[in-house]
């Protein structure tokens, strides 16, 4: 079916039309063609570690429960009673053998099977079979390095195909944990903003704004090298990894610091331990020099970011309102002090009173206000042309200076591909 307005009229190679942030029809099409088609992150295995653990979340606007059943399998089910549609779980997370719908009391196992309808004598087995009333399940669920993804499309690319080059950076992020696993056990932070969901996705891999929006923070830290990371002469790079995935890679600028810490006694011990676990000293050194998501920001299309010490999930609510969850992640096998330090660093920048995160949200608000301007050509388009003519193809992606808009152009290329797919 043809979408009006045509997505290709709204997203060009170097700019996007204001209506992709404002138009109700575009938003509905994004849900159908992107969120209800591709792989969407729904949680991490560490959030449902024990049998009975569950969490609730959303795929697009659709409420789902992610739960570990007695068979140790993870089920992703619609949080929607099969009687008359009430949600059956109201909590964000917990441990439960059953979910009880509070409207008429139906009881479901944590794999979705209906245990019994209440007042069962009203149902005759000639026209009622319990097995027809199992909670609806996501047709496809798969896990990569503990990250659980679900797809509402029964067929399509595998999760591994979808992740493509992004998988390499997820590996780099998690390999730095002494035991190779990360844990989302430190809770989550929530914020909402009045503005379209794509603003947050663009911003999470945007190296252009950092020295402006976060100037005061960078000055307070007193580390001039940090501002250099996002300057016109930065050795960092911003890239389109393909498939809509984007990277803001600061590792080159951080290399001297990483090399110094690798020279310390603790650094040498970490290198030996990682070499033993991975069976490859060069890879171990590469992982430690990369510094996990301290060294890069990753955008996994369409709505997950890995930044600093956190996994960030962007939830569209309406065309002009968005909820964001930040889950700081802890490193398995690391000391309590090391993990506590990660949390303190996270709070410093991203906390509600942090020195950086709230400033980005203020920018989304300003963009949203500015988007109301319309009617003359100068206010119809948002521009992503920075670095258009200095693309370097390397490592399987297209890269430019850290301040270039390659990740955003890559994001919109995939957006357009999916919006136009028949
Ligand atoms: Fe759930 Fe009726 S809607 S029991
Ligand atoms: Fe920012």
C-alpha cells in the first residue's frame, strides 16, 4: 500500500522534512513498518535471571511481558488478557508464577497459558477450550550477548542479520566485563520529553552538539582532552554501520589514557585475565584499549542506545511524546568498588541532577518548539549534511569526523528503506 505523503518526499540523503517529527500518519506508519516489523530490544537476560522473573515493556505501543517460565525459557507475551483485553500485569518487574487479570480474574501461567477462567461453570467445553486463550506471544524471540529482542513479524532477517556490524560493538562493550557478562541489576532511570522519538536516536550518536550543549560540564571536568574529542580536528569518528545502526567512536582520542591504565598493575592483571578467557592476547588488548561503551556510543536501529555505562531504550508514545529508560549496566566479575564507580560516573552526567543528560532533553524541547515554524522554505527541513563529502569507507561502515552526521544519515537511510518496503 502506498503511504501518503511519500516517505521519499520527506527523507532526502542530506535532510529530513519537519513533518516526520509531527505527522500522525507518519508515526502510525513507523509503528507498522518499523517497530512491528523489525527486531526490537525488550530487555536483558539478567533482568529475568530466575524462574518466575518478569518485566514489562513495549514494542512500539504494544505492551508486552518478558518472563522466564519453569522450563527456563524466556517468553515474550502481549500484556493483554485474552478475555476482554485488560493488561494482566501492572508492575515494571518482579517474580510471579502467574499473572492475574484483575478485570474478571482470569489466571495465566508465566508462559501465557490460561490456567482457568473464573466462575468456569459459565463456559461449556463445546465452545470453550483453554488452549485457545493463551496470551498472545511474539512470533520471534532471540538473544544476542544477553540482550533479548523480539520481532512481531513471523518471518524476516534473523536477529544476527539485523544486528550486522552493530554486533561487533555489542561484543566490545560486554567483553570488557571480567566474566564476559553484564547485569542490569542497578535499576533504571526514566525521563519523558515532549518531542518525537527520533530526536533521542539522532542525539545519542551525535558528536556535533557535545562541545556546545555540554560545554559547562566539559569545563568543570577540567580535562581539555575531552573537548578535543568533539572538535573539528578530533581523531574520533562518527559512522554509519549499515542497517540504520550508528557509531560515535571516541577511542582514538582516549587511547593515551587507555594505554596508561593498561600499564598499571591492575591493567596488567586485567589483560592477563581477559587473555585467558578469550584465548587471544591481541583481542584482549583491543577490548581493553576500546574501553567498552566509554570509548564509543552505539545506536542499534531503531531505538536502543549503548552509551557510557548504560543501555538506553527509546519508547515512542505519540508522535510528539517519548519515554526514555536508562539502565546502567554492571560488569560481571568486577569488584563492588569498580561497579559502584560506574554508577557514580553515570549519575554525574546522566542523573536527574547530572551535568549533561538533562541538557539534551532541553534541546529536544527547543527543537519541538522550533518545529512549529512552517510555511516558508527556510523552516521546512532539518539538515544532516555535515561531512557529506568526506566519507571514508572502513571497518564495513561509512565514517567521517566525530562531529559529522554520518550516523544520522545512515539511520534515515534505513528508516526510508523500511517505510518504503512493500
Ligand atoms: Fe481479563 Fe476479563 S478482561 S478477565
Ligand atoms: Fe548530549
